C-alpha cells in the first residue's frame, strides 16, 4: 500500500506526524531527544508503523488521501509517548 507514495500522501503523513507529536508531548509532559523535531521523527515512524499493520484495518475510519487518520494519529502518539516516557525515566 505505501510503497509508491504520492506527494499528497507524504504531506498527509507529515501532517499526521506533527499533530501526533504535539499531542504526545501534551500527554507525557516532555519531548523526546532533539525536542519537537525528534518528536515529529518518532511520530512519523509510529504513523507509518500503525498504517501498515494489516490486522488493524477499520472500514469506518476516516481517510485523507487513502491514509487512515485515526490509526495514524494513534500510532504517532503511542510511539512518541513511549520514547519520551522512557527518556524521562532515564533522566531521573
């Protein structure tokens, strides 16, 4: 599905990653390594990871440019929050 991405799909992935990174920072209270840019990178990884999961396909999910929005946001928030939480525990 995501092997041949178009420009609008890449922009949609980046948009979802930025929103998910911001929400993850609000949940955890701090950003992972390299601040907000690092959070966006981790979030982009999470968005891509959760979108490509075949068993988590919801037929009623809203889509932007054929990219599932809820799964993307959830993946970005989970991965970014996990990395930020682990780093927060290491600093203490």
